[in-house]
C-alpha cells in the first residue's frame, strides 16, 4: 500500500513538472493567438463602395452627406454608415466587417443622400441600389454610379 502511494506521488510530481515545462514552451503572444484563431486585427475582407452625387445640371455636389443602409435579416437593418462627398461629388465607404457576409449585398443595401448643402437646393429623397463591379482576393468593389438629384 505504501509503495502504491509512493508511486502515485512520484507520478504526480513528474506530471506537474512536465506540464510546467511544456507550458513554458506553449505561451503565445497576442499576435500569435490572433493568427492561430483566424480573427482579430487582421482584416480578412474589404467591401468598398463608391459613387458620385450630381445636381440636375450635372454639377458635382460637394459637402453632401450620404449614407448606406443594409438589410441584415428579417425586419432588421444596419445602422446608417455615412460619408461626405468631396469637391468632385465623389464618396467612398468602407463597409464594416459585420456587413460583409450579407447574402446578395447588391440587393440588401441602398444609398441615400442624407443632407445636401443649401446652394444646390436639390431634393435628397432618393434611394439607389449598389452593383458589384469587381471581386478578387477578399476585396469587393461596389458602385452606385452617378446619383443625380433633381
């Protein structure tokens, strides 16, 4: 009986010592853990949306705020992601990663001008769908083309 106890005690001591030795070699940095798990700071895909906002006289509308909203499920919509047009009336939106997996993104998302500077006096009440332009290596480009406000 005493021999069994001694054998079990020595086995336990050996296992603990071996476990600590293995544990020292298996400590990973945060960066290594992120790479092993396959998520984290590394961006696995990008969805870029571009378009231009024009007045009825085909002049670019600069300083306008536009937004994109996507239907994420039954009766659920994403928050509005906003952008401001540059001096050429163009804007670019990089969609957040939680929207990348929406099936048929072109039908689920639409662009809407939210506010237009006063000198243009255009009606911002228009919705425009988006269309896939290109896709490769986890990078997808969508466009809404030229959005003309009247």
